């Protein structure tokens, strides 16, 4: 199996080549490219020829491996992610760096018995300067002990607007949380409609960072279970 991650269109391969060699580049294009780029990139002798890139060792290595005249679509089949980054096309295997459902993110996964302190410290740091958060978890009330632990251990005692989905947090439990910090303001969310009826649990911080907890807030503290968190920048505001 190939160790290559993905393929680039001619235009983006040229952009990356110029960026690496200190040549003038399109700033917006290179920023979007680097946001999704995974190395190493698979190319071909023909692509290098089309771009007039004179790199004899690279061409020789590609030729000896059989990467000579394939199209970018044919090359993508032999990569890990099986995609071609480009600027205009969203039809698979193409991924448009400016507009596509494929987004960049990073994640943390903890298996049973593994310490989750790294994730806890990270979430604490994100919440420290937050002005508002949106919490989505269908089991906030049902798993009350861990919900309470989340607020007690991770959420700073400071002015903070906390939005939640209707019926996921009872008035009794809200009163108990406000007893921890009277500067916390709780209100039913009216803006994040895309997060209704979802399986995973979500924490949105200042409408800028989305944290997906695939196993729920409760598994963040339960070492008997696995726990995966995905962190993704939100391009658009989804609530306030």
C-alpha cells in the first residue's frame, strides 16, 4: 500500500512548490491549502512536466515507482485519503479547498484506563476566556453527577452565558449549577438549530470552536470507557 496521503491539482501543486521555495504565492490559496494538506503528496512525472518543475531526483524516483502518466484521479486511488485537493471541483475524489464538506480538525482519543487529564486541561483553557458556550447533550439531566462534575471541574467561576437545548437541563439542576457560581447565566438556545436531535454531544465555545464528544461528557471522567473528542474551528457564528 502507498504511503502517500493525497494528491493536488496542478494549480495547487504549483502553489505548494512555490511556497516551499520562497516564491510569491496567493496568500488566501496557500492558507486554505495548508489547512487541509497532509503529507506526503503523490505526484507523477507528467504532472511535474506540465508544471515545468525541474527536479531530476524526484522524477527518477517517481518513474522507478511507476508514477509516470497517471491522471490526478488515478493517483488518488493509491493514497491514504483518496482525494485530490483543488480549487473548483467538489465531486469525489476532488475536494475544494475553498468550499467543501471536508474540514480540518484534530482529535484526542483515550482508551479504557487511559488518563484524560490532557483533554480536561485543554477544555479548561478554552473555557477560561469564553464569554458564552452552547452545550448539547441529550443526557445532561440523566447523567447528572457527571454533568455537575463537568461544570464544577472545568467551567471557570466568572461571568458566562450558558445556552442549552430545551428539555435537556431542568430548572432544578440549573438552580443547583447557579449555586456553584451566580455569574453563570442559563438560557434555552434559539440559534443552534442544526444541533437538534443529534447522537453525539457538542460543546461550542464563543461560536468559534466546536468540541465533539462522541461518547458524551460523562465518559470524559469515566476511565472504564473509551472517549474521543474532535476539535474544529467554526467558520461562521452559530449562536451568541
